[in-house]
C-alpha cells in the first residue's frame, strides 16, 4: 500500500497505524502535530488510526523564535 508522508510517496504494509508509520520513519512524537488528509489526528488516537492506500500524512513541527 502507498501513502504520502509530507508529499513523498512511500510503500507501507497493509495494516499500518499512524504511530507505526511515524516510528518506522524515525519521527519522534515530541513537538509535532500530524494530519491525515488535512484533518489533525490527536496524539492519543495515533495508535488506533489505521492508514489506507493513498492517505496523505502531514507532519507539522513546532518551531521556536520570534
């Protein structure tokens, strides 16, 4: 199955959760928000949110500065 992570297409297994995808890509959960198909997914739902073919996952990192 193929999904998009920040506009890059990647191949993943058939039953992959959002948490699995992020961990497999080395993305730590601290300081980020994640959207699937332009909908923010609360962090406590990542473990149970299964991805489907063609999903578009966007990782938004918090930045500091002024």
